[in-house]
């Protein structure tokens, strides 16, 4: 059941990306902000997919890569790099706003504070790992996409899409799992997972991201068809 829902949700997110592209780059920026905001919440959900334990943010994160690739492909790397900082800014605003909200002393009959605290009291290490992985992986993705496009003289769309995304997704997985999750003995702070399962977690998470990357390739081709249809 989870696998079917995941595929439906992923296709839904990727389809929205094409709708945003059809409307213009401003709408792509807006959607990146929306997806980034949702990622900060959905990442707290844990579930099993294809026998792996993953978080609920993987489909959203993969969809963001499609959006930045759409910007790189049709508007240039300058606009794609700008979108990365839009997503990063949304994350910063989200974190600051939720922490201020939690700082308010709740009314004695308030029923939501404990639930909000459970959702938004993000561990600093997880937050650092998430933001660091986002910035490095997304910047690499844009650079790799535009570099491959230049080297191949605009040919092989599938190569620049998958080549850039698969490597950048691996970078993201390694950085986030290392900085945000793993309890390495040489670190002064604890972690969510033990060092003994570092690689199983990395490969499981990366496998799901590879699936999303494969699914988003037809959508990038469809963007060219939509552009010609104008």
C-alpha cells in the first residue's frame, strides 16, 4: 500500500512541477518554496517503502530537483541558483518562526502545544545536516546539469538530468546521514542512528531517491513538448 501511495504522490508532485513550468518561472520558485516548507514537516514521518525505512520527505526532495533542472534547462543556471536560495530562505524562516511559536507560554487549556512541540522542536544537528546537504547537493546539481549540457552541446537530455541528479542525491544522502543522523564515536554529540547501520541507511535512502530521479526524466522531456506547444 505504501509503495502505491508513494508512486501516486511522486507523480502528483512532478505533475505540479510541469504546471508551474507552464505558468512561468515565478511559479516554479513558488513551488520550490512550498515543497521546501513541506519537506521540513514531512521528513518527521517514518515509513517503509520496498522494505526500506525512509522518511516522508523523499518524494518532495526529488521533486525539487526536477524544478531546479527545469530552471537550468529553460532559464539558465542563474535562475536555478537563485531558486536554491529561495528554498534555503524558506527553511530558515520556517525554523525561526516555529521556534518562536514554541517559546510562547501556552494557555492552561491549550491542547496543541505538546503536539506542536513534538513536531517542531527540531534537533540542531538534524537541522544543520539538512540545510548543509540541501545547499551543497542543489548547487552541485545545477552546476553538473549545466556543465553536461554545455559539453554535449544540448544533446542527451536524459544524461544531464539523471547524471546530475543521481550524483547530487548521493551527496545529499551522505552529508545528511553523516552530519544530521549518525552517532559516530568521534563526534561529541549523539545521533539518531548507530554508526553500524550508516551504510544500510545511506543505500536504502539513496535507492528511493534514484527511483524518483528515474520517474522525473519523462517530465523533463514533456517540458520541451509543452514549450513547443506555446
